[in-house]
C-alpha cells in the first residue's frame, strides 16, 4: 500500500473517532468509497485498524453511521486476510446473541452482507468462515429462547445453506437436528424460516439425512390427522423440499400422495373454517410442486389431482353466484353488484376461500403445461369448468383461471402447428397425428361459443387486468384457430370499443386491445369487419 493511501486511511480512521456524528458519517462513507476501488491494498497493520474501527462503529449511537459501517463489511472481506475475516465473523456472531437489540439487528445484517460477498471460488476461506458461523447459528436456533435471535439465525443459516451447503457436510446432521424441532414452534415466522432452511439442506445433504427428514414428515402427517396447524406445516415443508430437490423426492411420492389427498378432502367447519381453507390451499400447492418437479412419478396421480382441482376451482361457500341462465340478463347490473359486495359483508380478511380457488387454478395450469399428452382429456373435462369460472369474483383468481386456459391454448397451438405433436415416423403415424390434431381443433371450435359468451361480459369489466387477460386469451384462440371468431365479432366489438375509448384505460390497455384487433384482422376474412368498420376506425384513429 502506498504511503499516500496509508495516510488517507489513517486520517479517515481518526475522523471516525470524532464526537461529531457528521464527521464519523463522512469518514465512514469515504472509507467505503476507498474499499470499493479494485486497486486498493491494505497492509497488515491497516487491515487490523480498519476491521477494529468498523466493528466498533456497529455499536455507534447514530443509526446512519451504523448502516454505513455494515455496508463497508461487504467490500472489506475481499480486501483483508483470512484471519481478519474470522475476527469480523466472530464479532458479528457474538453480537447476534447480545441483549442489545439494535446491535443484534445490525450484526445480523452484517453477517448476511459478509455471506453474500464471499466468493464461491475462495473455497478455503469460504469453508473456514462457514464452519465458524454454522455451529454458532445451529446452537442459537436450538438453545436460545429469544424468538428474534432465532429468526435471524434461521435466515442467515438459510443463506449459508443456499450458497455453500456442500461445504458444510460435517454440520448437516447437527443442522437438521436443530431445524426439525422448529417445525413445532408456536410462532409462524419461525416455522416458515425453518421450512426454508430445511429445503435448502435437502439439496446437498446425504441420502440418509434426506430420507430421515422425509420419514419424519410422513410419520407426523400419518399421526396428526386432527391437528390442522401441524399438518399445514408438514405439508408446506414437503412442498418446499420437493421444489428444491424434486429429483430426489420422486421415490417418496407414492407414500406422500395418499396422505396429502386425505387432508385435501378434509372438511373443517365452524370456527376452524379458515384453517380448513388454508389446509386445502397448501395441499393444492403441494400437488402443483409434485406436478412440476416429479413429472414421471406423478403420472399415475394426475386424475386424482385433476379431480381435486376441479372440486375446489368453484369452492366459494360464502357467495351465491347467479345461475348461468341469468348471465345475459344481469349483465348491466354486475358492476353495481360487485361494488355492493365490496362494501358489504364479504372481506378477504374473513373469507380465505379465494386462496383455495387460486391454488386450484395454478395447479391446473401446471398440469396443462406439463402433460401435453392429455390435452384431449383436458378439453373434455377441464376446459368447460375453466370457461364456467370466468365469472370468478376475485380478480387475482380470475387472472389465474385465464392463465390456465391460455396455457391450454398454447399447448394446442404447439400440437396443431406440428401436425399432432409428431406421432410416429411412418406414414401411418403421420396420418394418426394429423387426425388427432384435427380432432383437437374440432373440440376447440365447439367450445368457442361458450368462451365468447363468458368473455363478452368480462370485456366490459372495470378491471384492466381482467380485460388484458381476456384479449390475451382471445388472441391465443385466434392463433390456434384462424377464423374462429367469424360468427362472434359482433359480440366482441363493444368490449373492444370500451377499452379503446374508456378514459380510465391505461396506455398498456389500449396497446393490448390494438394488438388483439391486429391479430383478429390478420386471421379473419376482411368481409367479417365490413359492417363494423365505421365504428372501429374512429376508435382506432
């Protein structure tokens, strides 16, 4: 390090001891700028002084100075020798279990910063630091009564396992022993973070440890039939593990599926209705994960999952939808009814059933997106139910229902565009593929009137997100079946005009509407629009 740089650093360190918080702030800020330079080199003595000063400033009386000191730790760990990094980590770990809550919080941030800045290529340093931190974190999780400390330790341990889990093999058993009991903690946040940490652990632990945690979860689910809260936690844990390590989870699926299916159909009434809805939601989320992460092993369970999804896609026990026959008659009153519902007894705080419907729609989308060989079955069984649910009252759920149907159309476009998905290498195979493709196209064409009828009302909704989803769906439909809307343009014109002329429509909404109109014009005969051109042109121009 040059003498000028050494002098400058020494001058900054001196200012950091000032009684004036502004001096300390500016000096710390200048030090951070210096540490961010690639060219800076610190000698041994300067390293010790900088590390000592920054660790001291973590307990500064001024919060802004504390925050700057923490930010300095990031670039610093890559500028100093291993022994200094160990000093930083030791101090931060000790501060983390301090009685001083502010010091504890800032030190937790410091540890996360250090972990984030450690380079995976510095294997020796990373290994040393991780081993030094891991044991203390595991002890803090399993032995400390303070929930704040436990939460911070769990979050930092999750970061460690996610980035450097393979370097902590000797600690895996100890980590697992400290995490599993946290699944029974009364505090929800602790359970959630324990689930996250366990899921990261299963990405890199031995098969024996992996099997151990799965066995524990299966045994607990089998035994806790009536304990809904514990069941939710264990199912969420299984879901998280399957998401992170689906390739390892598949062999356990045959034992897990019956248990989760049983909880999915469990009826909970009275005061525990909300807990029952949350249980249904986590079961459906588990199914979605299995479908995406274990595609081979889940094959035999697809009918079961489909049936559960269709059952709960319309699960809305606290709301009475109008009958299908009154849809057209009540169209004008829908907006008023919706506003009345919002001001009335219905509230998301009271009714959690929308989460069940949303999870059902997402799982159906996962099924449709991954099981292209079942597309004909989906059109026969799933498509009519999705169309029926376009009337969904909760916007987020409605959009997910649209997304599921759009996924079905995209799969269809791939199938139709490839002449049936390539069935066989000989002539007979190609004929069969073409015939299958034609069969699917016929099914879709038969459902077009139902689709248009259901979307006709949705195109006049106030919700921009709903209208955008409608146009996206219709565009995909036209791409699959050019000319499909020939007989229905008259029904769509009011919705197109509404989105183009509505003062509340955003520019994106108008762009999406014009894009849809462009797609329709390209895929239909010009004669279809002749009688509408006089009202479309002014709106477009």
